[in-house]
């Protein structure tokens, strides 16, 4: 399958790398490929610059957002929530129409004085905003409740049967995404319902952030026992 992963950060790298491992034709989208490939400094979290990762994944092509999305059958939004709508606009609605769009973003606002907050909650969600803005896309919200490592390789936790969620209006799109998640190694994929269910998984992030602080690690997830 031809996959476009929009975003060159930790999440984009993890997802693109996993699709590549599984034999898919992967392109990573960025605003300016030349500028992205010229980076030499670590990112804000101290991770190596994108070219260091790309050197280890030479089969993955780096394109503009629009070129990556145009060539893809499946598009993944792996950008920060604060810029997701702008990035998808740059990718082009015409390149998203009819395609499954996996949305991993979270509506986080980072402040210097405390933990991040949400810029949309309760009566709306970023996932819904993406679906409204790009009505031709088949948006499925998923993977936003775990860190990048567990998105791509859930079995790295001792108990690989932890839970992941999908939300979206299109049943066939959710079924396709569920199959993808299963291929990644996720064994408990729970369909929460239509895209309004994205409110719940996005509003879980304040709990996730506090759990990360309490546990001293981002390598954890919830498991729904039933």
C-alpha cells in the first residue's frame, strides 16, 4: 500500500518506519524537504535530527505534504495538533478526498508554567474539526493515547494486550485501520463509535500526561478488562 505520513517528528518517524518494516511504499511529507534534510541540531526533546533517522530508512521518500498525499492511498496525520489543519490544507483537500486519513494528533497547548492544556474539548474535538474541514476524507482517530514507540511496536510492553481505540464515521475505514493496527501488533482495538468519540480519547491526554509524570516514563498504556 502507498502510505503518506505527514510529519517528520518522533511520531511520524515511528509510524513511517513501521509501515516500511511491513513492506509498504512510504513517503514522509514535510513543508520544505530541503530544509528538513539540512537539519543538524537535535529537536526540542533532544532527539537526533531527521536526516539521522532518514539515513537508516533510505527507502522512505521525503516529499512536500502535497506530493506525499497525492501519491498515497492512505494518509497519516502525525503532526502536532496546533498545526494539523494547516498541514492538511497544505497537503490539499483534493489529495485527501476519498482516502482514509488516520489522525494521531492531539489538541495540546504547551505553556511554560504548567502541564499542557487542550485548545478544544467537551463539545468538540480536533478529530471532528479535521473531518469538518475535509469532508471528503475518511477520518479515523487512533493511536493518540500512547507514545510513539508503543504506537508502532505495542509488543515492547511486557503485556502486549493493552487497548487502543478507533473513532470515525466510516465503518469500512475503521475496519481498514483496525487491520493496520493489528499488523502493527495491537491485539485489543476498541471501536468507540463515530468521530465525536474523538472528544473522549483527546480528553484522556491530561490524565496520560499526569501518569507519565507519576510513573517517570511514557512507556505505559491502559488495558480495558472485560
